[in-house]
C-alpha cells in the first residue's frame, strides 16, 4: 500500500516538474487537481498517472498534427484555459503567428474573410492589426454579451448559429445585426408566416467569397466566415425559385405553388358551425355540419370537393380526423397527401335545437393559378401598396427609448429600384431662360437662373413652399447643400442636410443653355416613435442610427416583416383588382365604370369592414354568394355565368331578369354583345333599345254591311331574340300602357320576335274630322315600346250626306215642276217667274256639283301613313330586291303546276338549281305557293354567301365581332334587318338607324364611310374634344363642315393643300408643331429646335436686324427669348442689372438699347 502511495506521489512530482520546466513556474490552487482528476466537473477521481503519461493519452487530436505533449502546452499553459486566448488569429487566420500545431481544419483565408459580410460585425475590423480582428471573432464565438472588449475566459466551443435563431431574428444582439422577420425555417414558431424547408446556410452558401480551402466543417461555418451579398438570389422575385425548377434546387428546393398537390397550412384555423352551416376549406373543399347525436357528444359532418361528397365523418368530442388521398403530381408521380387534419374541440347541444360545434383544422394551402410576382406581393405582403416609401433612422434617445427617422423623398442613387428609376432619372436637365424648375418633394424646388458658359458655372435658386431659402453660384462638380434644424416633440437635431444635389456640368446649346443636375437626395421632416412599437411591420427597438427600411412597393428582400403566408384575398376586392391601382394582376376598371349594368347588383349587402367602393358588393354576387366573404370566396375563380342567374335562376339570383323562356336566353357567349371589356365580362353593356317597335303599318277602308270600316295591318318587332308579348291600340287619345284595345297576332299566339296583327275600326261611329290610330306593342315584364301612329280624316257623316243628297235632288226637281205648272196656270209676272227659275237652277247646280252629296268611297276617308324615323320600312327595302321571274307569288292557274290530282312538281322543273348544287332542296327556305316568302333554314345558314356575295366578302375582309357571327344571329327571317340600336348604344340619344348606317356599313361597321352631307354634329358624338375646339375657334375653320377637310374618315389633309407654307420647305408636320389644326390661331411654340426661318417668314424685318446686330443674340433661336408666341421677355430675366449706376438715371433698358434685336445700336434719350 505504501509502495502504491509512493508511486503516486512520484508521478505527481514528475508531472509538476515537467510543467515547471516548460512553463517556468506552476502555482497550484485549491481546485487545480480537479482539472485532471475528475470524471465530470466536480467529482474527483483517483486515477493514478503512471510515468510517461501525456495529454495525448486522454485528449482527441484528430484535427491536429502533434509531435508530443509539449505541443499541447503551447496553448495550454494552464490546462483549464487557453493561454493568449484572445489571439484567435494566431491559429485560425492565414498568416497567423502560431504555425504549430498544423491545423487540418478551419484556417481562414485572408482574401475570403477580409471581404466577407461578417468581417466587421463588431465594428473593430482592422486588416493590419490581428488583435483587433480577434474582437470580430468574439462577436460570433462568445455568446455572453458582457462587453464588446471583454475577451473570452476559455476557448469558445459553440458559436452563434443563425439557424438556431441565435442572431438576425427574434432577439437582436448588442452588435445590432440586421434583423430578418420572414422567410426562414423556424419562423412559424413565432408566427404563422412564410417559413422555409431548409436553414439559412443552405441558401446563403451559394453566395460566398472563394475560401480557397478544400476542408470546411459545415455550410454554417462556410457562410459565417465567407458569406457575401454578391451572388444572392433575386430577392424581389418569388417565381425565381418557386416556378423555376433549376433555381429551386439551388436555393432550398422551394415548392411550386401551382402544383396540383399542396401541403397543410402552418396556420391552425378555428370555426364554430351551427347545424346546416358550411365551412370552406380552400381549393374548393368544404365541410357541412349535418347533425348531433341524441347524447350530444358526437357530430355528423360531410366533406365535399365541389359538389362531390368525399366522406361522411362522425367525430366524438376531443377526437381527431385526417383525410388523406392519392394524387398524381405534376411530375406524374403518385403521392399520398393529407388534405385535412380536423379536431372536434367542443360540442354544444342546447334547447330549441340550438346545436353547434367548434372545430380546429389544418387544411391545404391554396393552389395558385397565378404565375407572376405582382400577384405574389398583392397577397403575401401586408397592406401592399404600389407606392414605395423609404426611411432612414437619424437618431436614438436610449434614455426615453425613442427613435427619430425621416422619409427619403428623392434619391437618385436608388438605381436598382425600378420605380425609383422611373420617378428619378439619374440626370435632370434644367434649361436656362425657361423658368424650368425641378420638383424635389417636401415643398422644395430647384431652378436655374443663369448659366455662365465661360466660367463653367451656374446660378441656382432653391425655394421651399414658394419662398427662396438659398441661392447658389456653383461650378461644375460642386455640390449644393441646404441644412435645417429638425425637431420632433422637443428633440432637436441640428444642421441636417435635407437637400443635396450636384451641378454635374453646364451645357451650351444652339437653342438654349442648361445645367445638368445629378446625385440628388432630399429628406422629409423629422418623425419619432417609441421603442418596441410596430412601424410598417418593423420592431422599432431593432432599428438604429443609419438603418434604412421601406414600406410598400416591391419588397427589398424576402425577409421584410410585411411578408405573410397569404391573405387569400379579402372583402375589398377592388383594392387589388381595380386597374387604376396598378397591381399588375387580374384587374378591371371597376370603380370608374361601376361595372356598367351591374352598378346596383347586390347593393343592399352588409359589409363587415370599410370598403374603398361599394361596387365590391357586385363582386361578391358573381364570385360568391352575395355575402361579405372576408377572403377569396372558394369559387372566386369560377364565377357565376350570365345564364346561372338569368336562365337557370340559381339561388340567389339577385332579382336578375328572367329570360329563361326567350330564345335570347339560350344563346351562348353573352360577352360578345354585353361585355364592354370584351372578351372579359365585368363591365356589362345594358341595352335599352326602343323595342318592341312597329313597322309596315298599312291602313285601308272598306264598307261592310252598309257601315264604313278602317282596317289597319302592321308588324311588331321585339328586341333581339325576344318575343312580342302583347299589342294594343287607341283611337285619338293615348291611354296608359295596358289600357288600350288588346289585339291578337295573326297566327293567334305570341311566340316570336316578329309578329303580324290586323284590326278594323267602324269609323261610321266617329265624328267627322281628323283622327289618329295609336299602336304599340309589349315585350316581357310590361316593357312597352314606342307608339306608332297613322292619321285619317272623316269629312262628313256618310248616311246623313247620302239621304240629304237624294232629298235635295228630289226637292230641286219638284221646285222646277212647280215653277212650270205655276207659270202655265197662274201666268205669274216676269219678276216672280225669274225668282222661281233662279232658285231651281241654284238647287240643281248645287246638288249636281256634289257639294251636298256623300263622296265616293275613296274620297270619304283620307288616310295618311307616318313613318317613324327610328323604324326601317321593310316594304321599301323589298322594292329594291330583284324578284324572281315568276313575280311575288305563283299567280298562275293551279293546274299549271298541278296537272293532275295529287301531282306535286319539283321546283327545279321550272327554275333549275338557281342557287347551285350546294342548295338543292328549295323547300327548306321557300314556301311553294309564295316563294319569296322566305322562311330560312339553319341547316343552310352557312350558304347565305351563295346569293349574298358582297356581304360575305365584306365579312371576310373586315374581321370583327360582326364577322364572327352567323347570319341568322341578326337576320332571324329572310330580309329582316335588325336595328343597330337593338344591340349597340347609339352615340347620341337622337340618332336613328339611318344615322348609324350613314357611317357604319352593316357588315363592316369598323370601316367608317359617310356621305358628303353628314352633319358635323354627328362627328362630334365621337370626336367631342375636337368638336369643342372647332366650335370655340376664331377662324374660318369653324364655319366649315368636318367633311370639307376629312373627305374620308381618319384622313388628315395636308395644311399646304389650302394654305401657303411660311417657307417653301415646310411640311404638314412642321405646321402642327405650332398650330392646332382645329383652332390654328392658338399657337404653341416647340420647346426644342431653332425654327428661326419659320419665324422669319412673318417677322422678316426683325430677323434682318438680328442678323446685322453682331451680338450673341444672333446665335440664339427665337424661342430662346420667346417661348410663347407674342411673349416679350424682360432684359433682366437673363442679364440682371449689369449697369446698376446707369439704371438710376435710365430706369428702362430700352431707353438706351432702343432696338431689342440690335442692342449694340445704343441711343441716349436724355
């Protein structure tokens, strides 16, 4: 036992001797023994060191090439610490002072580390001082944040790891490293937002400075020591990774959101459902809560996809249900995927059948049909707006925990930001003498007063809100700066440069001198906000002096706080989908157009939030069920079609007009006519044609049973493919629609767009004089068309006049006989006889002249037909059509065709195949006994061009909506011509069909052709601005008709056709530079070019003076001094007051320089 103890003592003494020899001295303290003689950190073990034991017997040295234990002692003078521990660079940096041991592991290359993004995280980097670089190492390798200058007590083993959220997220270190808020692997642990499948180094290892070492410990180590921002991913493009397979593989295998297979959302959704309620689960999956068990502990649910029942589910309270399904993904692989993870949290069964359940679920993320970045940002950025604003932190108040910041209003250095590039070009040219100013924002404007060409300098003025704040005389290359003291709630920051710009160069041009301004930067007033607040999604406690951050617009990186997992739309549809908002996603002109005919659709719906416009409610009707959806409705990509509401009458159909029993309702492709945004169908064209209308009115008279009757026949035409539903007429006085004398159609049923009717009126019962027949017809829903009238007159009562005529004739004969008898028997005096004879003659003449007798039938009633301007008279058109050789009808004897009983001849026996072999069956279109009563045939519809060659050629040569239609789309019957305004809204309320075809040929309406006498007012319906300019003009142009100059539509005549040019070489293009074509005396001079010859054409004397003046003025273009016609500048606008003392006596320049264009010809007026 003693021997063993003695050996133990010898061993300890030997080891101590070795240490003393190597290190000079060794002082043991109380716990030094524990360094070697423990199995843990506290317990002392009793292992005896034999002679010859060394460090290498216990310690791993795989990464070190050691000769013997003495090599260990280079660092480990004290086995519990690292001697010179602060000098990390001795061992771990290329060229470090300690070359032994020879590491096989991480030695940093100077070229790599010295250019890495982490080289100066503590602010102490100094490439010439290795001791300073050590402090940079401590930033990552020493987690205790006691002091930036406090060295570690021993060799650190566990550096910070961004993947473990040790830095850059959640909590900021004392080094104020940039914080990332979104799009990293474990972000869903702090918020349900945009997480990734891999850790930070897996992406950032693609952007490193070449380490020139083959051995690295990990991607984390590689990125930490050699990471850069040189080759990072395109940080503003989502589709760069998510829709490009090659990029996705390089940058963390980003999932394809357009794939038909999705994954469960990171967010857990909760919903309370009453019996019968529906819960939309995205991607057209939904749940319906059907019922509770009697005990009230289980619920019956049904899972649907579209209208397909996938599964009946019975869940007990507190249990879980998973729905899994097999899919074929985009790579044609069969995969098993969980679509729904559902938990029944609680069940409530109350009285009066008040039963509901509370469910929680993870369901599939939305499958995206979109494939551009703009749509990504619209949904995946909180409060996304087009306008981007950038801010800079100027100061911090650590005591009061407030940061102070400003908005960057203008910064020409933002070259990589597209919207800044457009708004802020690199160079801005300000022309001298044009009073041209540069709007800088914040009320600031910069103006060039004068350019000194010889001295390469310029005079500039800076104003704020219209007041001069600074004037500068700057040379080329100089910067101008304007400082202000900024203040916010008592916190002052003095002498802040709020405007900075560089006079890059000056320019001496032929027509103008200019200053070129570059490197402009302007900031706003000062703002303040407390720490630990949210500012545009940023945590203000993590923003520090000189930090910049942006709100709105294109995201700066994928790590900005505004990113989210996806908003999935919202109630305010037009916030994103209004075309004027410029989101560059699927959009319509909703707010301005009010969606046309859907303006009031669903207007009474209740909104749960404030909306930009109530037109959103119309969106909810077509893309949802009419209620506030709160997010994208499940079927928003599959909106209702026109026929769903107007024909199928789906519930709800929002009181849509029912046209289910109209031919109009069976036609496909409603958008062809009803879409103002064709081929879309958002802005609805509402047609209000004057239908049904009356044509072909014909009035005749006849005597029936000794009574005189007036017979009226007419045709009524309803709107396109609609039915005439009723007809009525009035005599003399128009009553309320529906109160007239009702009529039946000739065929006894109202079932077509075109209906004929006839009625007779017993005029014997009417008073003599002028009378009017008033006719109109009705479509569905009591829509009565315009009235059509026919006038007739009754000159006297027919029966009374006839009896009176006969009576007077008999009376005259009796009087004559009485005169003769009286004369023979009484021998009257001559005077009495003369009276009797004269009376008889008067009676006879009066009766014989017909004045007292009833006139002939055609004279008794006079009828007039009145053509309505808005109606096309089909009979007029019929007269223009060449008839077949046999005339209007087969007016021959029956036996001509039917030579024997039962014989039905073939048409071709007489007529041959008049339309060719392609149309052999005449009876499909023609009535046998009235062949020109053309019935038409849909089977022959495509053969109309056999006869109507001209119209077919017009279609083929002029593609458009009309050319895409079949003939019977407009011509329901042969020779029926549809009125243009049945489909098209007229340019003006007083325009008629005849006005339409005046300009628009029916089969090629876009080829506008008009007669010479077309009214200029008609042109003004489309060319309103030009019409106003012409009418308000002050020249002979406004006395001419449009067709005087524009003989053909869109023809722009050459001014020189009527007007002599100012100079011989002038063209039309030269004329319109100054003159407005429709009001030529209003002149706008160009802002560039000399145009001196043009001016000299009228101002020759002045030009001669200028050429002879031998002054610099002669080198300038006229518009340099006269930017507007007849504008006279003041001398001091360019020259100031060069002769200040002289001006005291001669207050006006022209008192000496009498001739403005020959200023050297000085005359003294005193």
